C-alpha cells in the first residue's frame, strides 16, 4: 500500500494540500482538538478549487494514543469519527473527497501509527469516505519549465529519537513518546482541575512539552500572588488606611494637628503592630522567592538529566528536525520513510510532527533551491512568555491552525504556508497580565480570514 515514488508528473493545475497534527479524538478529558469548524471550512474551500486536488493527511491527523479501551465491534477510528462534534467536519471531508479529480492520502504519524498496522481502521476510513490511499510517504512531481520538480512528504517523527518507530507493522514497537502519552498525559489529563489554579486537562497543550514543570510552577506562583493580594495585602492596606485616618482624626480632635503621614505617633502601639506585620510579610516573600528559585533550578537539572541523547537547555525540537532534514538532503541520504533512493531529487520536503509551522529555503552549491516546509498543526498551544520582571514564564493560549500548499502558477512552483486565525480565550490572573504586558501574542479578531503566512516561489 506504499506509494512508490513514481516520477509521473501531475497536471499543472493540480493543487497539493498538506494537513498534519490535528490530533483528532481521545477519551473524555484527553482530546485536544478544538477546531472542527475551521478544518471543515478548509475542506469546503478545497471542494470549490478549479482543478485536481491531492489532500495529504501527513500524520497525526488522528490521536489514537489518547484513546484507551475500545468496545467490541468498534475501533479507534470509528469511535472518533462518530462523535457528534465532528459531524460537520466529517461531512465536509466526505463531500470534498467525492468531487471529481480529488484524492486523499493518509500517512501514519507516531500518534496514529495504528492507521498503518490495523486493517480494521483502514477499512473504516475507506468505507466512511475519508481516505483513498494509505502510504508510508508521499512523492510526486511537476514538470515546470521543462524540468521535473519533486515534492516529498512524511510525518517527520523519524527525525525525533524519542518518537522514532522502527517497524510500523509491529503494534508493539512503541517509542518513548508513545509511553509519555499513554502512561502520563492520558492518565493525568482526565483529572482536570485537581487544585486551585491548576487544570491538568491542559497539560498536553503545553508547548514545548519540556516546559511542563515551568507551567505547573508558574500557575501556582501567580495564583498564589493573586490570593495573597486579594485576601491579605488588600485587607491590610484598607485596615492601614483606616488606622491612619483615625490617627489623623484624633490629632485634630486633640487640637494638635499634624501632617497626615506624621500622625502615626498618636497610636504608636498600632503603628508598631503594622510594622511587624510588614516585616513578617517581607520575610515570607523572601523565603518563598528563595524556595521557588531553588525548585525551578532543581526542575531544570532534572529535565536535563532526563533528556535522551544529551540535549542541552534551550534545545529546540523543531529547529533540530529541520537541521536533520537539511543534513540528510545534503548528504545524499534517502528519507527514513521512503522506499527508494530519491534524496538527490527532492525539491520540496514537507513534514509535520513538531507543531511549529515553518518554511525555509536552502541554497544549493550548484545553484537552485530546496524548500523545507513544516505544515504545523491544528491545535491550541499554551506557550511560555517571558515576564517583564524576574519570575516564572507566563503561559498563554494561542491557536496554531496551519497547512501547506504546493502548486504551479505562471511557470513557477509555488509553496505557501497558510494559517487560519482564531482567537483563544485568556484565563490569566491580574498578575499574569501585569507581568506579561506588551509581550503576550496578539489575538486575531473573531472575523479574521485565512491568510498566507509564508511563501516562496521556485523559478525555473
């Protein structure tokens, strides 16, 4: 069932569309897909395209790792696509696939590898009108300016050691990332709000995952500040103002008026009581700050020690993946999921997996260009924002809904990375808003339209 990299060029009016990492499905509390309407609108738009369309579901379109036990007579695909909240999206995909000149190809990722080894899932997706073909990778080409241009796609997890699947035909081949999901996030997320200020159902949305300790510490830190301000500092401030007003009133009553800020001498015992409270509060804050800094340092050291492959702090999995793909192409090696030697011919390499949309151009020594595209994801991410003063990062929500397109126009091979703007609700405390003022990502308006985020044309 693998698509052999045949170099038969596609018609010039064919549109290639790459969608990955929507992570549709999961047990209650584990599912992270929140944009079925936006994905349905993409399928509706593609149905109106004037010409052939190849839609490549480039891995992790589903999230079967977030689904535990399956009832008899069902499978993880049937459970997912039968959910009522996905009905509109499912109908849109079926309608798109039914148009003439359309083909839908499904590639496996590390979260939906079962698509490859489970024939029941393949049968379900074919019979429900979702998919035409299943493949390890996708390879095709265009004839542009008398030259063949090759487009290649695979999910990209094979460039990530923690998520590399050695044998997709073996259900027991489960990399470390598989167990992180099934043994940690899938078991933790359903607990939801375990305590004040910490909703564990969002743990899978933290990006990058290595920031989870900072996310937990930051949530508690800023919500503790909010509680201290609301239930301690504010009442003390009101009480202090009442005391100073009373002291000033007494000076007037005794016909010995003083300046307002000097009237503390009227009630010295109360004055020293407030002074002791302030001193104790300052000492508590210093102790808390020291404890937090020590905790953060210990968490960082623990994450470094747990890192597989000796990764250093600041490691960027998306950048590392791009560098590995570039090195592979420059070294003349074949892509991990390809069944034939095509590395020297690839002009456009499309991947996903990292959830970070990107488009980079690699200049060839003999001239010419290669384009590396990451199609991004269809998820809400909780991303860290550095505060304006020393403190833990503030984590804010942002929707990242992107896909990649490749097509020929005016004798040029064009690559475009599209995004679908969607505002995300902010659930931040006053201190989080204050500490991240001017640094939080701007949220798009509710009526924002899909737009091109990055693009590049290969001139022939």
